[in-house]
């Protein structure tokens, strides 16, 4: 059975794109952005192995969601696995796909020429928020971490909603209680992020 290495999942969130979304954070990342919001997701040998078919069924069984948001970690580090997950889901239901990646769209397009899984995953994405998080460029605008990051509507699905949801002057976050921790979901402002990171360091 094919599996995906996962850092965390939140079945229903309203702060990672339009409508109610199922959010996944994959495990493993080739980047080391200063002040990364999910540093525990960076190690490739961390997280939990989740069987793709079971995860697809869990997503399909989750009520009210309109789409999926993929973050991490780095989603394109597990392109083949995520592509299989999306294929299984879309055979049953057409959910929108939003992806946060440290790679730029241009870098991914170049990678896609040599890696079919990257090309396949790109083809499934409705909105890509691309580029590394640069703490010094955190300008407080919504649904992206720093101003270098670009928001690409790769299909028409959310194109008309981009101005409403992205790059607004107010950010929203949620707190989710997981089995053994509390997870901050969304893109926090600088002050909240600093406070959150201080609390995490105290607990570790």
C-alpha cells in the first residue's frame, strides 16, 4: 500500500483559503526558512506514515469541505504520493486544491520537465502560493507569509476570489487541539508568530 509521510492534518479549517478546507502538512522539507512556523515538519524522518487510500477516504468522508490545502514541510518533496491522493479523491469528488510551496512556480515548471510527478501535481493545483518565507519581508497581508511570495491562480476555480481572500490587510488564525498538542493554523502576524514560537521553545 502506498503511503504519505504526514506532519499533521486538520479536517476542517477556514483560514487557509476560500470556504471550508481539509488541510494537510506533509513531513520533510529541503528548505530551512528562518522563523519557520512548523520547524518540526522539516525532518524527512519525522511525522507519521499514513496509507494514501485511507487518507483519501477520510477526506471524502469529511462533511462541508470544498477543497484541500497542502502545506508542510514541502508538498513537492512528496509529489508522487500527493498526486496519487488527489487522483483517488477526484475520482469521487471534485475538490479544489491549494498548495503552499517553497519553490517558485518557475522552478516547479523547470522541475516538471524532468519529473512527471511534479508535472502531474502542478496540473491538479488551482492556486499555488510560491516562494520561500522571508521573515524580514513579512508584511502582514493575508494568506501568505512574506511579500516575495506570489499567489498564482492556475485554474479559473478561485480566480475571481483571489482579491477577496489573499493579500488583505488582516490575517486570521485558528487554534486546534490535537491528540497531544495545540496547533496554530493560518498565517499569523509577526507578533503572534513570535509569541507562539517562544511558547513552543518553552515546551520543548
